[in-house]
């Protein structure tokens, strides 16, 4: 079995990756299929060193940029050496060809052949020597975070963007789990919802997705539930966020599958990997209904197990790709506006905040979180979040558009805008009747096109 | 109607199976260790059923264990009990002489299909409309994974709404169910979770992914003691189904057999007297769902060898898929009598005498999305577009046609981009 180096990274949320499927050096490529070659933009990354340093510090990452830069220099020096030897070898080959054609003398030819052989060996040795240097540097490089967005709070806690209703300071509220008629909770992996809770679970998800389609001009999709390790690494998703799926006949042992659910941001990446789109389709706006199985995120709402901490939830996921950073900013705003409309119509106490840099994953440059107030916990819990990834993830998965002869990497924005399980829990604790909730986007909220036409015709009767 | 003769003949054998203490948390472990050893005649009868259903024949082993059990060794009795548990359910007498072929009970033709020469297969239609992707995804989202885009994704949700509206109007109560289940719950439903060819996905925690919501629903009702007045208790669930099975068959290409899909399932718990009529109601609900969708389909009564272990009888519905030029199974419903209920401890108190007895369970598919999409798109293709069935239009903002979506990018992939 391949002896892959152990990579320990310290995100704010501790996360250890034992192996990397995203970058495989040539010496290991025989045993491990290279599925994706990320675009490594060294100049772009190290160009704005101060910003990168600030990002590392604000996120509280245990990364010494000086060490990484030293490794980079070593990597560059070796690459330069390799390039020179390859060039020399090519020159010798060319000369040899010319001499043979011109009928040069045997001694000269023999000398050149020997030189060629020696250069070939040098090249081989240099390549072998480069692999560990490359391995060491590239993996550190891939752990460097995205730069921060100017709106991201770098110090202290979150920054409030919007608030709907101030939660009343009521005495202790019973947990939603007390409602045995509607909720049967076994553990974080297993719960059942009955009657109006079950209907709300499906209707709220379908309605919000439809609202994004009809009001926001989003395109609806249905996505796969498994995402392989290579994409989680590309997205810098902590590996313990999701359950790993044990596959019987796994061809590529380091590229295992994880159960993310179709309504996970990572699930969209599968369709975008290596994709090159025409600028005419941008901004590309997608939304989907589906499951989400993010266990780590849910655990933050503990410690007591409840619908707030359950791994599985129905969810609505948004995903937008834009050509520029400013387009990405306005798309994030649009997603938030649509989501705010939805929660306002339900009329539950909620707020939108930008989370502090220390809570971001390395690929995010900004994250806005939609939080509803959970009376039993006496705090806000996340029911959705929208992140800006800049072109950080696109470069890793090669998601681009062509501009003349160049590839522009797309700016990505998105995230789940609804976790039904947590919203239902909060609504029950607020004593809001689920069947009375106004769900924007629901088919019953507005007339269908046929009904509208009929109403129009009726005017002239 | 279940023939009395059959029930009378097999009753002693059923008693044998009833006295098991399952090694699962969910199954009953109440029966006292007093196993009557089956007689040779009873074993002959059981063997006939096993062979008829093409089930793994463990009767020779049971015979030898039964002989050894005479000395009363607890180990032997335990092994005998475990082997008896492996036996399949009884078989409905109506299907005993079917041989190996299902019997076609009816054909429903609701749609005139376009000429053979112009008919396309699902993936061809969906790709041409730019609404589906299945290629080059194995390394990223797994083998046979797929994306539905635009109106095709909306159609999926419309089908779910349509099915839910129909089944809830038939008295089924909606339940949200978990997809991650303990191994024991899945095994109690008659599915193996170990071995080379298991259809069940396992997670790093040792838990399993549900193959159908019937498993989660069965787990929900496990060890529940109901009253007769509560029966028939009918529930429905929308769930994600995960199946590790794979297929290299040409006729099962594309999304015909996939590892993940959405399904609306129906499940009922009822009394022994109700179960046959209940199965007929399941069948009628299914027939009505597909009739209103305007599909051409046939109703099959399945032969013993197609029943699996738990079913006593089973109907399949196969839709005509004109692009594939084949009948494809889009739905089924089974009466499992008390086979599952015994393993799961689902019982009720009989009103007449207050006795606690095993319930019967019925399960059926209202809609399983991928194959229904195949049948719908292939049947409703109209030139470069696809007509949306009338009953689904209210769930799709009154849209009548599915057309090519130019806002969805075509699949143009790069190999690598040089820095």
C-alpha cells in the first residue's frame, strides 16, 4: 500500500486529512489514478502576501507562511534545475540529429550520445529528488486559505446584517421534543416527523426552491448524494463533516465517497468539475431540493440531541457561478434577499449575520448565516448559510469560462438556505402552527398561469 | 382469498417459526425456548414451498438438526431456530401453478405513441433538451450518479407532490423518515447487510443506508402494540433510497437502475382478515396513479419465484417504455402477511377476545422517480419537446411543454489548464 504522508492541518474546527486525493505526485500516479489536476496559481496566492498573512491570522490557522514560502523557493529552484537539464538534453538531441544527417564523425557522435545518456540520468534523478519536495510543498500550498472578503469580520464575533423580531424573554420553553404527536426522536441519525410536521418538511422545501425559480430566475436541479474525497478536498470541507460510505469495489482507494446529500454545496461541484462554459450562461444560478447530512454542523447546536443536532434534514441548496467578484457579491445579496423574504413571511424571529473569520472554512472568504431563534436553547441556530468562495474552489476543480484565449475561473457563491428540521423545531417552540405558515413559493400561494388566464378572461364576461 | 386449506396445513409450521428470539434489538425476544421439532411431513411441505420460490434450500440442514435436536441440546435448538428463520413466507395458493412466469392480469392503454421511427430513448431526449447529465461523474460523485436539470428536476418534485396528494386522499398519513438506519432494522426486513453481493451501503459508523422507506417505517412500528381499531394503519413517506446493486445490462443502462433515487412509498399495518383486501386497495391506488398519468402499462401477478422471502403475494406494474422498446417495472405492492410483523414485533390487541396477535404488513410503491421519468419522457415525446401530463401541470405552474434549456451549459470539459 502506498505510503502517503500524513497531513495534519489545524482548522478552527480540528480536521485531519490522512491522505490527499486532490494532488498526486508522479511517483504515486501509477498506483493512484489522478482524477483532477488543480490549477495552482502560485503567483496569485503569494502575490498579495500581506492579505494572505492577514487571512491566516484572522482565521486562527496554525500555518507558518514563511515556512511555506521557503518550501516554495526550494520547489522553484529544483524546477528551474530540472528545466535547464531538460533544455540541455533537448539541445543535445537536436545536435545529434543534425550531425547524423550531415554525416559527422563517429567520435563526435559518440561523445554526444554519452552526454545525452548522462543528461537523461540526471533528469531521472532530479525528478526522483523533486517528488518529495513537490509533495511537501504542494500539500502545504493546498492548505493555504482563501483571502478574506472585505466584509468579513476579522476580529471578535459575528456582525449583524438583518434582524426580524426581537425574541421575547420568556421563561424556560419546553423543547420541541416534548411534542410526541409530531416528533419521534431516536438519536441524531434517526427521527420521525408526523402529521403537519411531515407535510411542512416537504412543502417548505419545495416552496422555497420554487420561490428561487420563479422570483429569482434560478434553474432547479436534482443532485447526487455521494461526493468523493477529491471534491471535498477541493472545497476544503473538513472530512468529519460527513459520513464516509464504505464501498465494496472501490477502484481508487484514496478517493472514497462521502454521504453529503444532494442538497449540499459539494454535490454541485461534481457537475462543475472541469466544466468550461460560455460567458452567455453567466451568472449561472442553480437551486435544488434534497437531503443534507452534515453531521458536524448540526453538532454545534448541542450538546443535547434534538432536531437541532440531527444529521439528516431536508434542505434547499443554492449555487451560483459568476464571472467577476462584484457579480458574486450581488448574487450573494440576491440569495439572502430571497431567503429573507421567505423567513419574513413565516414570521419567526430570525437574523442574518456575517460570521467571524475564525469560523470560516479555508475556502470561504465570507459567510452569511440565517439563524432562527430557538427558545429552548435560548440562542439562535443556523437554518441556512450562504458563502462566497471567490475563484478559490473553481481553480481547484477547473471550472472556467473562455475569454479570448484565456480561461477565467468562475466566482462561486452558495449554500443551504433552508434546513427544514431545525426550522420545524424552532417553529414548534414558538408555538407557531405549521399548517398556518405562509410559505412563499408554494403553489397555493399564487394562481397558476392557467388560473391567471381564466381570471383575465372572467373580467370580460 | 387465502385458501383455508393452505393455512390449516401450514399452521403448525408457522408456529415453529413464531417461536424465534431474534438477535436484534427490534425483534421480539419474548418467546420461551420451547421449540417443537418439526415432523418429517411438515418439513416436506416447507421444502416444497422453498423450491417453488427458488429460495436457498436449507431444509436438508433443518432435517439433520431436527434429528439431533431430539437430545435437547440448547445449541442445536438455537441453530435449528436460526435456520427456520431463514425460510420464506408462505405462498398465496392462487399463484402456486404459475410456474416461473408472471401472469398478466390487465393491460392499460392510455396513449397513442408516435411512429416507431421517430421515437427516442430517455437519455437521448433528456440530453437533447440539455436537462440531464450522467457522463464523466464516476470520479466525483460516484458510479451511475446523475444530475437532473431545469424542468426535469421540477418534474421530479411535481411527481412527488402529485403522488402525495393522491395517496393522502386515500387515507395514508405522511411520515418523515430517516435514511440512516441501524443494521438490525434492515435485517429485520429480510435484507442482508453483509457479504459480497449485498445491496446495502454501510457507513463508517457501521450504520446502513436505507434501501426503501419501508425499512424505516417498519423500524418505527417495531415492538408497537396497537389496538384493532387503529387498523388498517396506513402511512406514506417520501425518501431517498440507496442501493449498492449495480447492473451492466444494456436494457438497464442510464437511470433505469441507479444507486440513489427518490420514492414515495405506501405502507400499511392491518389485521389478517384485512390484508388481502388492503393489498387490492394498494394495487388499485397504483393503477389509478399511472392511469391518470396517461401511461401505457400492464398489471402482473407475480409467480412464487419472484416473491423474495417476505411476500405472500405481489403485484408488479410495468410501464411500456417505447424508447427502450421494453416493459419496465415502475411499481409493485406486496402482502407480507405476518412475516415482517413477527420479526419486528408489530402486534395488536384483538377486540373480540383481547388477545395480542401479530399484525400483517403491506407495502407498495406510489412513485419511484427515475423509471417513471423514463416512461413519461419516452411516452410523451413530441418532436423536439416533451408534453407534460395534464395531472402534473398544476404542480409545474401550468407549463405544458418541456423544451430545450439554453441557460444550462452544455457539458464541455477540459482535461487540465496550464498555469
